C-alpha cells in the first residue's frame, strides 16, 4: 500500500526564509519546534486561524502546541494583560495580588491544589515536582511511563519515543534517554513502566518502593493518543497509596483543556501533586506545580527543595491565567468545546464505517486523532508498531492533504489536533469534508 500526497500549497516564502533562519538558529527554529521539509514560518494568528509567511490562512488545529483554548489572541485575555502592563507592572519577582489570587483560584479548581507555585513552562514544573518528591521521601528514583512526555529535563526526558532496538521487553522496558548528554546516574534513577499495565506496575512498585520517590503519570498520553483504560488510574493511585509512594499527575495538557479541575476531577482521583500549564493562560507562558500541603511545604523557603525563577508568577502571565480561567468557567464553555470534538469524531467515524476503511477517529473532548489502524493504541508499543508498519507514511499523506485544503494538523508526526472555542461550525465542517475526501480518495489503499 502506498499513499503519497505532495504539498501543493505555496510555501516559497517559508522555504526562502528558512535559509536565512538556518544561519542564525539550529535547523532554522530557535524555539526547538522543527520539522523537515515543511517548516512553516508563522506570520500571525487570530481566532481559529494561523497565517504563514506565504499568506496561507490555515484553520489551526495545532493551537500553539495546545495552549490556545479560547482562540488565538483572544481580546479579553489580551486586554487583561494590557491593563496589567499599563496599571500594575510587568515584572516584580515578588509575590503580588495576581499570583496569590491565582493560587487561591487553583485551590478552588483542582482537588489536589492545596498549595501552588508558578513557573513558566511545563518542564520547569516537572523538574520541581521530581525534586519535591525526592526531598519529601529522601528516595532517589522516579517512575514514568513509556511514551509519556513530561518535558525535556533530565530525570523525565526518558523513553518518550524509544526505538525497538533499545526499548527492551514489554514487561520490563529499558530506560532510554531521549537526548544526548544524559549522565548514566540519571538514567539509572528513572524507572520506565508500560502504560495501562497494572500488573507490571504492582510488581515493580512493591519491589522498589523503598527507593521510589514518585510515580509520574499522564491521565491521557496525548502525545500518542493513548487513553487510560478504565480502572488504570484508580489502580495506580491505590498502588501508590499501598506502597507509600507520592503520585504526581501530569495535567499540562489535560489540566484546563478537559475541564476546570482537569482529569483528576473527572476521574475522581486526587493525586499528591499535579503539574498544570498550556491551556491555563490561552497562550501566555505560565505553569503551576500544585499539591497537598505536606508535599508542597518541602519546597523552599519552608523546605529544603530549592525553588526559584526570575519570571515565576509574573503579573502579565498571572493576569492572563486569571482571565482565561474566568472565561473557561462561564456556563457551557467546555460543553461547546466537547461538542465540536464529538461532531468531528462522529462525522469522520461514520465515513470510516461507510467506506469500510481501516481507520479510527477518536480522542477526548477538544482533542481528536485520525489514525489508520483498526483501534486506538493502548500503549506506546502499539503506536510504534503501527507507525513502523506504514502508519507514519499514511499520516504524512493525510497531514499534507489537510494542509493542501488549508487545515493545519499537528506538524511533523502523529495526527493530534486541538480545538479551540474560536473554531466555528464552518471550520469544523470544512475539516470533516477534507478528512472524508482523503478517506474517499484513498479508500482502496486504506482497507
Ligand atoms: C504532557 C506534557 N507534559 C509536559 C510538557 C512540557 O511542557 P513545556 O513544553 O511547556 O515545557 C508537555 C509539552 O508538550 C506535555 O505535553
């Protein structure tokens, strides 16, 4: 089976600009967001649309890698930031009404948020979460799941996307660094477990409980579209409690995107600590480590876990977060967002059935995926096998087709797509039509 779709939209200016950019930044991308050969340079974004340097106006399902939940450059959020800038200030490196107000707000939103600290990115909070757990327990090791992404910091930058030649057996995955420059001591202290497998988790946690400082888990691995099976998160929480190991939820993606209070509220599970970011401020840079008091008091200045950051909790980002949460709390906000996701999933799903093709359109709330397999993956190895068996090539053709129709899906790899409240019914219908057109055109190759 071979499905090839060439890009037909004009990318001349992006490509020319890429030559200039490569002289001054690795890969032509100073933000580390890089993909070849079709690196698009952004010109501007508003509402549900992103415009590139060539003037292509694209319906944007990348949403700035997830944070854009209300819509690009939302006037209300922007105004809150402008007012703060003009009347309050830009940077204090001191606590202020905005940061304390936001901590109070998070306590009301998230079951696990008795106390909060703020950073600028998800990675910062992941690093501080690990440090806090290690300080609290006095133990060196952490547990994370194969395929999970908790950011680029050393302790967690492991086995996010490992190759078969390195990843070991399914029951005892090897710890595979995501990056060069990883000291062996760090690798030894990160244990990798298979997602959705409570048996393996039970054995490993029991065996190494005296050395494990925390279990770090995403309640939905959105990087690869892997949902937690019913009972998995509850079982993991019970195992952590039984073995006296702190449980940390990574709700950087799910935090405000799936609802006020994140997946922990939906699932009725209260982890010991949580990291939140992305959709919390509709694109302004802020993240939070929140948790139960006894863990959070391990942090500086009360505890020994050093915590700092010049821009942490700055007035512009806290103002953006407070306004964003206020908008998200308005009646029906998430219902409308979920409905857009359901409409897409249902219409594309019906076309899949009608055309009898091997594909599945699934996801959660405002995140949707179209993969060319008979069912959604249950763990990283399912994704790996599917991609090696030709899934990656079909997904690339699909992304190119969508781009040719003016629709921007998560670039580079995979088909993760975020919806914002600015995506109109027409945007959604255009997207359905384009996806169905792809399925129809390639139906014989997709069986
Ligand atoms: C689940 C999850 N955790 C952590 C991170 C790291 O966040 P950041 O890129 O803001 O450092 C990401 C980023 O994509 C993520 O998806």
